């Protein structure tokens, strides 16, 4: 089996390099490319030329324009990477008969209510990032290619920038922090996303009946405030020195940013667990594991 991985150096892409390796030949690319190959999503035609040249069985797209606030003023680039390039890749996969695995986001929903969103719920993004990701999903579905779309949320890892690492660094420098407490979701590790992807691939390779859209998130829910508190408690429990003394919960209105964030980022993960016979643990398990690895390096 030949797999082309796009976005090898992102949080999810970094973990996918490890997780996909036992499945076959993995050709991992980033935007810089090598040996005449291209993974630069701002140049979709070159990426598609690369895919046609390599003719893989599976294309895993772990790239995205994820600068949510910057997307509000840079809609053209967000559209190019999250929608136009994705549409081109999907068309190439259709031509080759390859399976496309793509990662999307809770931001395709309107963030209203208190119940977790299911895969069949209507999408209604609140910001440019969400709009471009939703359009990317639509392009894949309409392309006629074989696909798996995994929506996830609040992604973190040892690699790259993320909330977990930011909070840990700030808590070592400051005595007081204010953290948003009216946005709800499930912190989900890149490691979990990669491992689940690798477990699912053999199941879909034997037939197309399990292809489609799935919510791939850790179980349970919290707020950014609850998430931060858990990080600090776990770090202190293993003797890690933090300066933080007080964490103040605040509403989103007290932390204005260019892009509107959903208050409800809960995603129902029952479909993926039942379809593929998986057990997705509570979010705390992954956070604790990653935190311990960060503190011990």
C-alpha cells in the first residue's frame, strides 16, 4: 500500500508519520517539497501533479489554514488552502481511484445549544475559517472520490503551538491568568487522531460501506477554563513548579478576537466508536499523557 501524507510537520501530520508507517510505504510531504514533489497547498496544481505522478492508494491530507483570526483578513489564502486545494486533491483522488482522508473541524457548526453535534446536523459556520473548511468538505463529497472526513476539535500535541503548551508556559511566568469559561468542547490529542486513522484504514480498504464523515474527538467535555485548571493541577501533582496562583474564569465577551468562536464545540463521537469498534477515552487521559511527556523532556 502506498500512502501520500500531506502536511507532515503539523501537529496531526507529525503523529501520522509514526502511525501510518506499519501500513505500507508512506511518502510524507510538507509545503517545501523535495525531489520535485510538492505538498504546498497554495499551489494546488503542483500538489495534484505530485499525486498523479506518485499514484498512491491513499492520500491523507493533514494540511489546513488554521490561523482562525488571521483568516478574517486573509480570506483569499484560507479559501485557497482549505477549499480550492482540497477540491483539486479530491478530483485527483477520483481520477486515480485513491482514498482521500481529510481532517475537518467543529467550526463547521453554529456553536449553539448544549448538545453534542452529530454528523448529520446542519452546518452553519460562524467565521471565515469555518466557512472555508465547510466548503472543503462539500467539495470532497461532491467530487465523487472515495473519502473519510474526520471532524475534530481543540487539537494539541507535543509538536507545534497549542493551548496546552501555551498555558503551561504562561503558568510558569504569571501568578494570575484569565481563561474563557463559556466555550465547551473536548481537547483531542494529535496522537489519538493519528492512531485512530491508522486503525480505521484497514477496515475501509476491504469495502466502501464505512466511508463518510465522522467525528473523531476524545470523549467528555470541558471549557478552556476547566482545561487550564486540569493542566495546572496535573503539573503540580508531579512536582512541576508553576508561578500561577489564581485562574479567573471569564466570558468570551471579555476576550474579543477578530473571529467569532462557537460556544458549543461538543461533537458526538458515538458513530465512529460503533462503526469501527473503537473506545475513545475521556479527554483527561490524553492531556495527562502528553503533559507528562512534555514535563519529562
